[in-house]
C-alpha cells in the first residue's frame, strides 16, 4: 500500500508523510534534516574525490603506524641509519629480529598505497627487510651446523643483504652493491665484493623475471626506458651546464639536509610535538597525512603538483626527451579529465602558469612536504622522493635551456636540439647523490634507464654536487643518526681539523678500574658488586700495573659464587680464581698516549671496536672508548669557548 501523504494545515509547501506529520517533535526533526541537507550540499560542492583521497591517506598512514605499534618499534622509518650503526660494531637489540618482518612488510605496503599523498618510497625498508632475512638465515645456519657465532661472517652477510635490498628495488645490481658500500661502510673488505654482486644479481634477475612471468614485460628490460638520442646526445658546450646543474643540486641539497635535520630535531625537542608523538602517535600521523592529502588533491592545489602521477610515472614523464616549453609555445593542450598514459607531460602543464610555473611550484611545495613526511613514524624510504625531486630540478633547467636555445647550441658548425630529459637524469643522480653523499647514483641512473649516453655529464654533475654537499652538511643518514643520538663515530677525514696533532693522552679516560692478580677476593667481590663494567683490565700486580689481559665480569661472578663459604678473608687472591679456571682474554691491541686521534679513529672504524686500553711501557694508564673519541672530535670541530 502506498504511503499516505498530505499537507499541514495552513501550509502551501510540499506534501509530507503521515508518519512525519504525526511523529514526536516534528519541527526539531525537520530542522535537523534541513541542516544536514545544507551541510551535504556545501561539503560535496568541492567534489567527493577529495574526501576519499584524504580518507585514504589518513587511513593508510594510521594502519601503517598501527601495524608497527602493535608488533615492534624498530620497524619505523627507513632503517638505514640503524643498519649503518650495527655495521660499525654496535649491537641494537631486536633490530634484526625476524618477528618484525611481517609488520615492516604490512606497514610498507600501506605507506606505498598512499601514492602521491605521502610521497615516500621503499628503498630503506627493503634494505632493512633484506638484512632481517640475512640475519635470520645466519642464525639458522649457525644452529644447523653447530658452529659458534662469527661476527665477521655475520657482517659479510649483512653487507651483501644491503646490496640485495637496493638491487631488488631498482633491478640494478651494480649500483646496488656500490650504493650499499658507500652508505653502510667506512671500510670495505674486498672479500665481500663478490658476495654482494652474486646476491644482488640473483635478486635483480628474479625481480625482472617476475615482471616477464606476469606479462608486464616481453623480456628483461630496465625500469624506466628512455629514448635519448644516441649519435649526439649532447654538445660539448653543454658540459658546462651539466656541471652548473650539479653545483645547484649540491647547494639545494645542503639547504634540504639542514632544514630536514633542524625540523626533525624540533619535532623531538618541542614540548607540544614531542608529547603528541609520545602519547598520540596515531593522531600525529593522521594530522600530517591530512595536511598532505589536502594539498595533493588533484582538482585543487594538486593540479600544479602532478599529483595524479605515481612515482614511476613521475620519472617516466620527467625523463621525456622532448621539450615541453617548445611544444606549448604555440599551443595550449587541455588538461585531460582522466590520466593519459601516452601524454603524461600534460599533468605538468597549466595555461596560466606554464611548464616553468608548475615545475617551480612542485619544487617549492615538495621541499617542505618531504621534510614533513619524514617525521611520520611509519616504515618508508626517502631515496626515491629525493631522486624525483632532483629530476624536477634538472627538468626545469633543461626546459629553460631548450627555450633559450630552441635550435640547440652550435658546436663545430652543427646544432642539435637540447634534450631536457638528459638534464632531468643528471639532476636526479646529482641531487640524490648529494643528499646521500654517494657517487653510485650516477651508475644507478644508467641502470634505471638502460642508456649510458649521458655517462660523462651525469658523472660530472654528481661529482660537483657531492663536492658542495660533503663540504657543508652530513649526509641524510648521518644527520638522522645525529638527531636520533645513535652510537656512531663521526667522520673526520676530509675535515679541516688538526686530528693529527691531538694525541690520545689529551682525551683518554684516566680513571680506570684494574684488578691485580694479588688482589684479595673480598676486594674483587666489592669491585664487581659496585661497578657494572662488562670487562676489567687484569694487571700483573698492584705495584707494577703491567697489563696482561682482561677478565669478564660474568666469569668473575660465576667463579666467586663457586667459592666455598669457609675460605678465610685475606688468604685467597684473584690468582687463585684464575688458577681455578676463570677464563681471561689477552690484550691483542692497545694504544699509546702518543697515538694520534686520527690513528685511533681509523682503528676503531676499521676493526669496529668499542674501547681500547692505553698503556705506557706496559703499564695500564687509561682507556679510550667511543665516548672519549666523540668528545675529542666534537671539541675539534666546535672548540669550547675560553673561560
């Protein structure tokens, strides 16, 4: 039966149902319903997609964080700074635990699903995942064979795993190995070289083979295929512009590194933000994702950020060898309602702002948006975003040169058109290399595109960018180590400090705890219970203080507990415990008070040491650990004010 309708008495409006007419509080319900209809009309005037995109960004950021929070803390962020610390000899608890593998994978999947909203990559987390598997396989091998744990062999596996992580992201085994060496190790063993190449080649081959099996590719090819001119890819005078591009990327990388490290430090020290991160990390993640999602909404501000493009499409469009400025000089292509895969460069064009306006706006906005995104506590990589940022810098300069020289630069009576895509390739390699302090990004650019025609200008641009960046700022990963206060020795080579004139005697710790063989057991027990050192220096006698080795605290405690309770005080000494089987270790390496800071620093880095004794004529006179080394280097780089 149809619902009965009618008009209210004295009303000339629309008919209403009898249920509404006779229901309780009809005027209140009509007012609420009218308010909701008005709100709906106002809200959806800007488009329904905006809310879905915003919800997607916020939701995926929250899910990514939630996965990490419920399983473990170590899965947040990139992971490369922590891995660099581990390879320097420091033990970080649970960082390589396989139980965090699932959380890292799920969290990274959510991060990548946000697309251009958060604009983060996956290189760092993939390296972390690869290292987790390598550490787990190493432990399985140790248990299966019954061998004792070998730290040196474990480090070899971790270095190879880092190369695999980079290689499987870009299908680039050569640059993957070199990048892992440059980023992870201050000293590298040639013995690890073939291990890294073998593992990286297997990973890169399987990664591209899966694309063939999935019918994405007909055969194994590069990820970002380009069609640069092969016969004359660039004219000789263009070398100057490539070097200038490298210098510009170096200057901009210094600004980026300084701002990123400063803002990250502000987030950790500001009372309001740090409290929010400590108590309500999901809220902080949601707020940041909301800001980024609002800006990258395609019909809004995102129209000028090419936000409809994925990261791969960003690079595909920026590496285009045609000049967009020349193509739009006499025509104005319309902005397509749907993304056109054959004309991705349309996303960078706007009739009022031109190609130069959108590229410049993209650089300005992404500069601070990338810095803001790095503070979100989710697993994410930061290499790919800076690689794209550098490509946009190169594209902007390349388009300007193409417009300034529309016919090309005359060289030897022949003119060849300028290819802005070549400058984008050089800019990507130069800026990412400057931010990470690596040269291997040049080789990575060639492996990604499958063309090596710009080998010389790209390499010169990368060298120029690194020359500027390394003289002014620490790398992205070193800066993160500094802000997170991870135990890592600062790099002193290449700095204008007098590390050769500073000797160990100037900064060593003279207050050391030694145990002599003639020390009574009650004194040994007092020292063991009143200190928390892992090892004690063992000297021949209290009078001579001749260093003969070290003895572990755990072994001393075990030996003291095994002593019979009836022994008389003052009659038994430490030598009796040693004779009874308490193990000691010889001191194979020691420093002299005359050893320079530079030499001590090299020894600690090369051998991955934590502390060393200092002896003079065989007598133990002090010790040097990371604490003393870092303080000495800090005093050299930032001398204290005179009192």
